[in-house]
């Protein structure tokens, strides 16, 4: 009976480490996809497609901030830092959503026909995914990675 308990605890710890590794890899992939999505078609205004880096209304820094914060998040993940990666992804999300709501309030933006491109949706989805995964890593008390 003693051997059975020891085997169960070993497999449990191995499972936790494996789950933490999966979250770590998924987080790296989701941040990388966010960074790539900055270069994909973000919005189509009057037939002109723009990505998040080229800037909307001449606002180039928003996309560059998302790239910088994503790069810093990946570097902090390689150094096994959990909280800085979460903070960087929260800052990326803040920049993205600030820019999105600023566009919605812009009078010129309301008058012109526009459509969001697939880069917008990919960035939106994977920013949320990366924030949730980074939050899971911070909340997770066991420090396997």
C-alpha cells in the first residue's frame, strides 16, 4: 500500500509539471502570434488595407508598443519570470484596447467606411489568450518553470 501512495504522488507531481510546461509553451506561442498579427491587415479603410504597425490616422507607436511589450514578455519568460510577463501582456492589451476605443470615438472614423481585417481579430483573440495564460502562470503556486 505504501508503494501505491508513492507512485500516485510521483505521477501527480509529474502531471503538474507537464501542465505547467504546456501553459508555458502556449503562452510563448500566443505572444509570438500577437507580435506577428501586428503585421497582418488590421483595418480596411476605403479599400486601403493597413496593418497595426503602419498606423491608423498616423498613429504608429501603438503597434510598436505591442511589439516591444511582447518582446519583453518573451524575454522575461525565458528568464522564468512570471509577473513581468503578465505585466507586459496587460500593457499590450491596454495599448490595443485604448487604441480601439479611441478609434471608435474619432469623428473621422465614424464617417468613413471601414472593416476590420483578420489581423485585428487574431490580435484581439491572442492578446486575451496570452493574458489569461500569463495570469494562470502567476496564480499557479508551484514553480516548475
